[in-house]
C-alpha cells in the first residue's frame, strides 16, 4: 500500500493566548530552538507589537529594518523581512512598535484576514516549521495568524485564573476554522510556569487534563530562573544553559510535538 505524499511547505503553528504573561513568547522562542536541534529549519514570525520575540533573539530595534508591519501594511515581500538569528536553522521576521496601529490601517482592506497567509505562502517551502508569536489579544493580528496557520498551540500557566478566557479563545479558534481556515486544528494546550512546591500548580494541571484530556501535552514547563534570564542575553534557554530544567523541558516539548506529527 503506497504512502500518502508528504505535505508541501512548512507546518505553520500559531502560538496563541489572549492573556499576557502565560509564557507565549518564551514558548515560541524555545520551541523554535528545540526544533532546530532536531535538524528542522524554522521561521519565527513575531506578530506581537511589543516585539519581545525579536528582542529575545537579539534582534535589536535599530537592526530590525523591514518588519512584519511593512509586510502587512505596505505589501512588502516577506522574504525581505527575514533575518538570521544566532541559532543555526532559525530565522525571524521581526516585529515593530508600528504594528500596534496595523489593525486600524488594514481594517478596511479587502482580504484583511488573509494578508499573513498570502505572505507566508511565498516562503513556506523553505522551512519545516513556521511558528507565529501572536499578540495577547484576539484582534485582527491574531485572526491573521489563525488564518495562516495549520494549527494553534495554547500555552496555559499553572495559576488560579488559567482556565479563565480559555473557552473564549477556543471559540475564536473555532470561528476562524468555520469562517476563514477550515484546515485549522488545535495542536494542543501546554502547561507553563509549573511550580512543584505549589499545590495550586498541581491542582490546575489536574483540572486542565480533566477538562481537555489528550489535547494537553504531557510535557510541562516548570518555573525556572534560567528560562527567565535567557531573553536578556538574546538567547533561547538551551543556548544559555543547556543543562537546566527549563532547557530539558523545552527539548522534551519539541520531541513530543515531532512525535505527534510523525503519527
């Protein structure tokens, strides 16, 4: 029996949560780096006007030049915005503070929800994975990201308010699936900022698994000071301290993701 042909182009994953401070950008950077250590060629698209993913990979504001803002608003070819990083196999399309006004500027443009999708189609074949760091909001930038993505990955912190807003986020993903991207699936929910000394972390993890079952990744990202320090050095944590608990957890997450896709 012949095998199905392999998909052409990259798997595009939107890392999304409308709540800030859940480890979304940290996950995007470190999952991308983990995938490169498995030999994958990865492009990170920074769709957050704060530009933290760009800063976390040592792309300073004065070095950004052409950014995702120019791609969405001016129609600049996305290839012109791609920049190398210190991580072999990982490139980035940086963000810019002007992106905060992009939703107003493209709000009346025809095809405004598929601008990112159209831009990525031209470079997708060059990469194995494209990871999109979405802004902490469910606006037009996030909708563009979901329209372009194969799947959505949701980081969820192990804290009291973790499940608040999750239902709204899942509704937004379903809305994107039904109206603009029928191929979109939930990649999964991953737990971040887990503190084994805190009973609340264990309770939240248990509740999330009870509600969402197999959609939750087995890998849990712990609270780890090395994860928090790494961005200030412009490095993923596995470059900053390969042996720390945070590095091992993000490598395990990349491993688990690849195994899911192999199946």
